[in-house]
């Protein structure tokens, strides 16, 4: 009974050891009696006891290999150190297991050899400015070389490019000089722009000032012009009113049927205005005697009017033209 239990336990252990579960993104390389038997993919598998074994567990994910800096010499005999990063993926577990003894060492050595070949055709300046070109060439070369090993190189990156110390110092001085030059250029351009803006501002200010003065002169001229027009219109209106008054007086005389006596009286008034001036020579009319007699008559008439006002009203005949003039002057004539 105890032997049966021991045999049962041994059988269970053997069966359990023969059960294999392959996880995601992995593959198992199986050997039977030392020969390649097959590759197990993801899932549940059973192997034959004692004759089958898992030769290698292969990771199918994309992997990264970071290699240390490698010394390389450029075309212009400058020694520098470059470290690279290789992104690769195992595509064939059988070739990866049996194609090369140490795949990572093989890829590292192949990377260093390829890098030296590419950098040897470039000068220092080209090496520093042509990273994309170097990466592309290295990826293509490594992908072709690692294909028989079941490895696909997806990408190669130059991580660091370390030139010699004297080269680094010279590059730093050059970069410092370049920064100072750019700073000087930027400062000069800024000062130039500032002067241009200042000149444009002064020009604009002068233009605006000139336009303001011009506008002020125009407005002043227009105001003076308006003043002269208004004064001329006022004078014209005054002259017009004077002439209108004279015309109205003439029409009034005409409508009143003024006779020769009234006209002589108006002539005497005009002669008085002339005599009152500053002239040193006065031309007397030929009928001055008639005007004098008219003045005497006008004086007698005035006395008669005053007597009539002071005493009883006396009827004044309206047959004489001169008496009619008095009637028009004092409105004392009997109807």
C-alpha cells in the first residue's frame, strides 16, 4: 500500500512537470533527445516525459540594448567616443536559439564595426550634424546582418557623441563667440529699429504739427473771409437802406405833388449841407436871389404860424403853393 502511494505521487509529479503553459509574448523552443522538436506559442502544452525538454524561453517583445561608448576615428583623424542604443525584436525563436552563440555580444560587436565604417567616411562637423543619416545607415546594415539570427533591428540611435577635450573646448569657444555675435547683431538690429521708430515718430509728429498749423491758417483765413463778407454785406445793406430811404423820400415828395417852392426849400437844405463842409470854395447857384426871397417868405410864414398858435386860430388860404408847404410841414392848414 505504501509503495502504491509513492508510485502515485511520482506519477502526479511527472504529469505536472509535463504540463507547460506558454505566456503571452513568449515562445518555448522544445528539444527531444537533444534535437530540435518544435516551438511552442502561447497556450497550454504537454511534453513527453524524460525525452522532451524546454531548450530556451524566448521573449518576443521589442527589446533595448544600450551599448557602452565605442572609440571611433573620423575622416579628418579626430578620435571620439560614441555610445549607441539598439531596438530589436526576435522574430524567429529557432534561429535565435541556434543561429548564434551569444546574440547580444554579436549585436554589440556588429554595431561597433558598422559604426566605425560609417564614421570613417565622415568628418567631425558632418558627424555632429548627421545623426539621422548615421542612424538610418546603421539600422539598415544591422538588420541585414542579424536576419540569419532571427533578430530584426527596428531602430538605432546615437546616444552620445563625445569628442576629445581640446575639441570640446574649441567648440565651446566657438559657440560662445557665435552667441556673442548673435547678441551683438540682435542688439544692433534693435537699436536700428528703435532709431527708425523714433525717426518715424518725429516725422509723424512734424507732419501732424504742420497739418495742424495749416488747418489753423485755413480756419483763420476762412474766419477773416467770413468777417469781410459779413462787413461787406452789412455795408451793402446799410447803403441799400440809405438809398431805399432816399427813394422812399422821393416817392413821398412825388406822391405829395411837391411844387417849385418845396423843391427850392430842399435845394436850400442841400446848399446848407454843402456850406457846412470844410471846402474853402463854394459855387453859388445863379438863382441865389430867388432862394433868398424864398427864405424870407419862409420866415414870414413861420411867424404867422407862431401867431396863429399863440392867439385865435386864423384861417389860412390854401391857394398859395408856399402856404401848402407850410401846411404839409405843420399840418395847420384849413380844409
